[in-house]
C-alpha cells in the first residue's frame, strides 16, 4: 500500500506517528507496511518511491517548517511524479472553495486512486460529485475523521447500521463549544471560558468558526449528505452559535436542572445547529471536549456514540480505521 | 442468499419480520432477496428449497406452537436436506452444554456455510474452537447480537476499532438488572422492582440468570474471547449479582450523589461482574433497560456506545447487520 499524504500539520504528523506505532499490527495482519511515497504541505514536498522516512520528515518540519527545501507550484504534478495507491488528504479545511484538498482528492479519484480524508471543506461543498467520481472510477472514498474525530459515527452509520432507516441524528459536534459551555455551567462568563479554551489549545486565536457554530454546521452537512443521502450545503443549515449565551441564561437553565449545549440536528427535513436546553443526566448533557451523537434507527432503536472530537492522535486513529478497512478489502 | 434458520422463538420471528421490512433494501442493494429455505424450532421443522413463506410460519407458530406438524429427531439431518449458504442460529441459550446451537453451528461450519448467531451458549463455551473451524473452512462467523442486542459493540471493536489496542471494556450488559436498579433508585425494594420487571416482560419467571449476574458474565466471556483474544470461560469470571442490594445501600449511594449499577469489566487480567457505585452523570449511570459499553482504546481514547440490549426487532436488527456485512462481502 503506497500512500501519498497531502497535508503535514498536526493530523498528518499524527498519522505518521500512528502508522509507526502499528508496525507490528500491519506486519501481522497484512504482511506489509503501508509506505508513504510522497508528502506535501502548503509549500514544500518530499517524494521517494521506496518510501519516505517519516520520523525525519516530522523532525524537519518541526525544526524548519516545510518537509524539505523543495517547493512546488503544482500539487498535482508532485502527485503524478510518484506511483501511489491511496491519497490521504489532511490539508487545512477551506469551506469557501474546498482549497488544495478539493483539487488533490479530485485528481486522485480521476486517476483511480483510493482516498481517505478528514478535510471537511471538499466534503461539505462537493460531496455528491466526489462520491460519483469515486464510484465511476472504482475507488474507495472514506472520511471517518471528518465528523467527530475519533468518534466512529460515519462508518457506524454506513456499515454497522447500513440496513437501518435513520430518521434523525442529534449530537454535539464541536468540542470547543462544549468545553466553553461546560465551564459556563460553573459560573464562568463566556469570554473567560473562551480564553481558557484558547490557552489550552482547544480554541483558535480567531474562534469564530467554532463559537458561531460554523464548524458544527459543516459536520451537519456532511452527515446529511452521507448518512441521509440529502444534497445540501452549508447555506441550508440554520445556525445559531453560543456567543449570545449569558451567565444568566446558564443560571436559569441550572435552576431547572438543565444545561445549555450546542446541538446539531439532522433529519429528512431539518438541518440546524443551535444552543439547546438539555436535562442534566441526558446523554447530550456531557461536559468537556467530547463529541456525542444520538442516532435514531427504525429497527435498532436509539444508539448513542461518544468519543474524542479532536486531537492529533485521535483524528489520526480515524484515518487508521479507514486505512485498515481499505487494506482488508484488498486482501 | 439461502438461509437456514435454527430457532423460531422471539428472535427468529423478529428476523422474519425484519427481512420482510427490508425487501426494498435488498432488492435495491443486492438485486435479490435473502430466502429462508429451512426453519427448525425445538421440535418441528419446515423446509422448501424455493423459499418458505415466513408470514405463514409465524402465524402457524403463534397459533399452534411448532412451525409445522412435522417433527424431527436429528436437526443436522434437516439441515442437510436443503441447500443453504448461511445458518442463522437463534435457538435458546444453553450455557451448560451449548445445546442445539452448538451442534448446528459446528455442523454448518464443517459444511463450509457462513454462520450468524446471537446464541450466547456456544460462544461462551467454545469460542476459539468455533473461530478456528470457521477459519479452516473459509466461513464467515458473526455474532453481533450476542452481546448488547442492538448495541453494535462486537463489530465496532472488530472492524471500526480493529487497529486499536483496547485495554478495557466496562459496561452494563444486562438490561433487566439495570431496570431493577433504576427502580430501586426511586425507593422501590428489590422484590417489588423485580416483580414489575417480570410483569413488563423484562425478567423471566425464574430471574436467576439475570439477577445473579450470570447473563452479564456470559457477555463478559464473549467480549474477553473475541475482543481481547483471551481464552476464558464462565468459571473465570468473578460474579456478584444484585440480590443482596438493599434499599439502605441505594439510599447511602444517593446521599453521595451516586447510583448502584451492575457493571461488567474486561481487561487483559480481569473479568468481573459486580454492583458498582457510579457517580450520577457518569455515562454508566444510565437508567432503564439500555445497555452501554465504555471502550478504552490506545489511539482513539475512550469510546462509549449505548443501545437497546434486548427486544425482538432490536436483536433481529443485529442479525440484519451481520447479514448485510456477509452479503456485501459476496458482491
């Protein structure tokens, strides 16, 4: 299995660590190691048909930025310069245009390569095009880590619950907001909770994407398109963020034995992200950075899944899960 | 896909209903309906190579007991009298000897047939023998519904989390006990809560298997053998049931903001079923008949899954999930 890795930030480096930690597993199960034959970050690249030394690339990247001194102007030309079986696309999310991720995914699928991505941009913008392209070219296209990080909701719905009619998914899809709201439960005002989330690395310097509900909305779009087979985009989601939530509202909720959580909802007719009153003790009342999804299935009944929504190794673990599925299908 | 169905009680009849409700799904995805060519219950049988009318069998069974007037003395001879691809084994659980289920599963695997079962007896007693037999004969052997009913824990661990090192699973694996304990939270004594569970059909007339923790222990054994690759049996589990729990103990727990729940634990070195103090708000503090499992994975971190642990359609939905997996692999 020869891999081209597009993106070498936190998740790309996490993936490098994860496949190193699973060397024995790959040997034992498949008699071969997956080999990374090409890596690009936003400007630089490294290729080696015999396989790159990922430890050295990680060290290089952390020391000097860039995976090498070699810069590229055309990502697709770098991809074409090596033979690979699978693109792993983990470049930064761009929900306006799809960014590099959209180009590399399209190109790989057009060339008949399998693709794993956690990049929400291309999935939120062009889901059905990409699925159709994968199908046309006989490629596997998997994206477990794009919703809920290590929470295995995508493959759970696509595989384990394939025979179910799923009528709704309600969940907490943004760990940053959940962390902030959990802190507000204990009396902290929004600004202070946000600052703490930023100091801990849960929130970015510009927190708009998280606190305005945009990130959660992107995941709602991906679930609507992939699990509900709808054809929707970001603009179809009714979005309310958490910036307007006051300590007074939290206290009011608490006096009724409730908490406020930012809940994403997907049904056949409804797409919404909004703060909701949740009774304490209800599964969606979870605290901290966890993600959770409640799936309503017609035969199985309600199924709830919880897991870490983000993190270097956690998100890479979702890529590993997809990689193993693809390698198992090739056996 | 030609199915031989061993067992036509609640789950067998549930399966008949489920495949009827998924007629369009099968047509759409596979271009064929699964056909049941043989059914046995404890005494009677019905076979038809062209496919049995399951609605008529269900009606017959509910009216007169038995699926027909024809009785059998040798279940394996009935199996051999038709051509089938897959055995679905849902006869009553016998954790002493493995019962009919053990015989039919072994026979099917020896004949190179795939097997789906929810029968805990054979799995708890002869797990590794059966796995080895399936492997030797190139058969698929799946058993999602044997632990936690519609809660998809087995395939989640075997497939989605295949690349993880799972260090522990802690969970609530018996909905009857959880129902009783939830009622005791509100001040009901054990005997009264049990009686109510019996009236609602959650507990059997002889509730020993549930309330002494034996049923949960069987599931602990199945998870230990299948997910942890251990080689253990029922006698290796340290078991304490819930019959000794007093209203006073519940009240004491409540005064510390805790509840008592019957928790099964599996690690590399530990197998135990026992009542545990659980803080209110902790995932394992769930009330009612739900099952839950907390999985500790080294890369993904903690993952929690919740679902209905029993029920006619719910358990049949787990069989459907396994059936779809097998049909998809044949495509």
